[in-house]
């Protein structure tokens, strides 16, 4: 069970930036005291997340060992997303509103988890409030970029997330996942387009029925 939880968080957080990567319980850190200016800036990031219903674009992921993977993503609120890695990375991650599926297309195998048991609500739900829903561990601002370090209050897994928000363009530019050993995985977003309704079939994925029913 611990290994499966680790696999879920490893893939899903690398994609949407609001999960953690170590499958072990950890005590929550305390939020820092925010100035009014910092509070306003963080609320601006929340407003950005709440400001779109559909989103699509390209992503580049860099692993702790420097390995790069590219792909395309689609988000349709509430509850639906698709992150599709380009070859040779065989993985496909799909949320259909109820289930989060991590599938290896090369082996035609997959794992499925209840979406309600993941912190994806911070991206796929509506009405996100980062100050209310997370612990703010650090905040910095320089050259028009706001860098926010946080952890999910309701997550039971250790780790932290760094969001890089471009205040000039008012867009999320990058997120960095840091596990409890200090290893960093970076996801950069490009060519982002909002307001285009994706094909509903993008959020449908099939896996072995027996594997799903055994959970």
C-alpha cells in the first residue's frame, strides 16, 4: 500500500504541482506570518487558479537526476485533467472527475485511485484559497516573479511545493516539488491557452477491469 501511495504522488504532483512525493506521514509545518502585500500577492495566485475552467498547453519536466520529459496537458474543471508524456516516456495520467488513473501505455497496465483522496482539489476544484487550504512556508518576490513555498494542510505525506508565478503576465510559470530528502523535480509550463473546451474523450482511459475491482 505504501509503494502504491508513493507511485501516485510521484506522478500526480509532478503534473499539477499540488501533491507530495514521499509516502510517509509527516507533521505539518506552521505558516509564516504574511504582510498585507504578501497576502494580496498570494490571493492573486489563487485568483489565477480560480480564473480558468479549461486550460491546455505544453509542459517540460526535469527529474532530480536531470532527466527531461515533455508532453501536453488538458484541464477541465471540475475534476478532469489529462497529462500525456511524449515518447519515449510511456506514462499517461487522467482524472475523469471520480478516478485518477496512472497508465503505462507501453505495457498497457495502470493503477487507479479515488480522486477525492488526492490533493488535486487545489487545481481541479473551484474556489481555491491557498492561504486557507495550505501552510505557507516561505514567500519571495524579485524581478516580477513571486516564489511561494507551501504544503497542503490536508495531505498526510511529507514534502513541499514551490510555485513560481509571473506577476507581469499573471500566469503560473513553474512549480518545483521538493521531497523530504531535498530532491527537486521541476515542471515548466508553456503555450498555455484557456477557454478552449477539450474533447471529453480525452478524460476517458481504460485499464484492466480486474485490477480496478481488486481495490
